[in-house]
C-alpha cells in the first residue's frame, strides 16, 4: 500500500528527506526511555514501575528535547493487555500535557531477545516461528488502531536493532513489510521508522552487507544507531560479551582509523615465527621486541597471514600487541583481542587478489584457546596469493624508534606445502606510512572528522532515495564523564553538531539507567544526575544556556 498523502493535521509526515507537521519542518530531538526493558518484570507491574513519572516529562522538556523514544517489551503486551494499555495511555497523556511527542519503540519483540549476549534469555525464535511473527504483527496492528487518531504519537519504531539468523537479512526485510502492511490496514497517518539491519547469523555485525532497504510505503523514516567508536563509547559496558576495559579518550590524536588505502612499509613488517608443518597444539608465538626504524612510519596493525602455498588448516587466537620505549621499557598494551565469537566479527578475510584466492578457505571457528572462537585459514593453494585476516579497529599510531611486539596463539592441522616452497603461516604487524596521494587523508584520528566519516556511510542511503533518516540511539557510558580526561561531554557535543548539520532526527540513549543514563540510578526513582552530561546536552539543545556553566566540558 503506497502512502503518499500530505497527512492529517498534527501528524508527523515524511516529505523528501525531511519531516513536517502541518507543512512546517520538524526535527525530532529525542531522549530514550528504556523503561527497564532489560529487567525481568511482568506486564502487570508496569503502572508501578519506578523508571519515570509525570515530573520526568517536565525534566525532559526542560533539557531541550521535544520527543521521547518510548521502549516497550512485546511480552508486556502478552502478559497483561489491560495493564499495557493503561500504562501506554498514561504516558501518552503525560506527553500531551508537557508538549512532547512519543515514538513507540518495539525494543524487544514478543518471544525473542538478543540485545544482551550475556543474558540467559537470548532467543532468536522470532525468525523461525511463524506464530511468533504473527503475534508481533497483530500487536502492531492493535497499537496502530488504538492510537490512529493520536498525533502526540510521532511514529512507530517497528523493531529495535534487528539481528537475524539468516546470512543476508532477508528475514527482517520480509517481517518489516508485514509490520508496515498491518499498520497501514488500520492507520494511514503515522510515521513508520524502519531500522537498518544490525546483525546476521545470530550475531551483531553485517560483514559488509547493505544494512538499509526500502519498504513499500512513503511515510517512512530510516534509522540506524551510532556508537562509534564502540571501543570508546562502550568501554566497561557490562552487557558486552567480553566487557571492554579502558577504551581511551575523545578526541585522541594517537588513535587512528583507516578510511582508504595506506602505503605498506614492507621492510618494517614485524612477524612471529611461522607455524610448523604437520599437526600441532595451541602454542604462543612471539615476535619479540622489534624497533621501527623507518622515520616515515605512522601506523601499524596486526594481521594473520598464510603465504607460500599451503595445505591443511591453521588456527589463530588471542592476539596481543605491546609498545615499548627505545630502551625496551613497556609503555602500553595496544591490542588485546581474545578473538571471542563477538570480537571475531570485527576481523575480515583478505587476500592478495580480487576475491578469495583459489582454494583458500577462511572461517570463524567455534572453539579456541579457553573460549568459544578462533579464526582459521585453510588450503592457500597459490604460493603467490597469500590470504588471511585483518581488523582495521586495531590500527594504532607508531612512533619511529619505539619497539613493538606481537604475540598470539596458533595451531595446525595437517599443514603441508602446496608448492615447492615451504609456507609461511604467522601473525605479523604491518607498518604503514602516510599516503602520498594529494588531497587524501586515509588515516583519521579519533575526532569529529572520524565521526563524520562514519555517519556518512549510512547517510548516502537517505540521499540516494530522498528519504528522511534518523539516529534514534547514540550515547556513551558514564565512565567517559566520571574519569578524568575521557571527554564524554565533547563526544556528545560533536555528535549533536553532526546530527543537526546532516538533517538527522535523533535520540540520546538513555534517560534513566545505571550505565548510560542522564540519571544514573538503577531500578528506583530517577536520581544521581549525570551533571556533566546534562550540561553538555543543554548547551546544544538550548541555545540560551550559558557556556561558562559547562562542567568538565573540554
């Protein structure tokens, strides 16, 4: 069903790349109410929840937001339908009283949950159970019917961070259209928000797939979430499979990100010894401390490589890179990657030609050194076509004269030559110089330019199809505000500047939560304000807010 009407009075409507209400442009500046979706509460308890009350809508308005992205768990609708409607109606009423809009966000669908890989309740049944899919479709139809005449509801966010079990995301594309059709059968006016694909094969990460797609409707905004760089925004986050420790500061000129081809300094490569022929057990291999002599060196990253022609399978795990001063004193651990199932998704296969070298097979394995994952390379047939794995997130700044060391585990199964030469199978540090191409910048520092480049990867979809886009989640952990020099306030300020400059609708994650909240308390009344974050938000959302009142902003 194509939806191309101008829209009823008071409703938010998509026109080109913008949103309008009654013909006037509007930008949704939202804050997320998580409503403690991650706490195992029953739908019958919703009206007694301590997540927020009427006064919190007033607080949201006073901070400069005009919208609340309002999360709900589909199971609450199943638990107690009457209580669910009373709770929803109450919050719609509060939003109306305080001049705010609500985006109703299906944060976790009926019968499935994948947002926390550490949870015992992880389930992807939605994608294989037609009955569950129909329950979620029927729920959206009911919600749309109930609020079909309610302009305070800005729109329906159809499914938060879809992670499918297929390899290409077709499951989400099909279900999204079912949601659209069900809603349009009873409601022609509300804006629909369709999230891009967040993961496939039951894991976060899309391995280079196109994440956005069009649905058959005109009144649609297309959404993506932005937590770049994740090692910074999610440092110490407890819900990450293997919680990341110190993720550094923002901005940081010492952290580099690749945005194009770099010049490899082949004479400066730092390798470990090669894996031997035959079958071997997990063993740690160590390059030792090696001085970078080339004065043009600016960056390096660890890679996995098999060259010289090989048969059999080589396995790789638990990679560490350490920097030392000229005299050999340890300065810092630059990379510590256990190659867990989640971390291995950041590694991408590579080869020296176009496509995988003939005969080569690269795989993510289900076992490793003391955990559930590793990477492998098998049957690199051509002696002149090496293959392996790399992770651009591990690119780091190099100081010529300093020493660097790479260590990691390898084991082999039936390793043998496939040509006359003995294969080289190892871990190594590839060292790079700045590109000599005029007008290019292929190594970006951790700063606003890097954030802009990462945003642009998604924005092109909106430009190409002339549709509005949103970032309904962006945010950063509390440690970046509480630990000296982390720069959380600066990251938030730069992000809002970029969102505004790119005509994006957006939602800060989150209002009330222990790890990322504007109010930091756990279950209980919102308390413990994150003062630095609140001031940074007000500075950007309220133009009259005095700059000299910003606490710890710089």
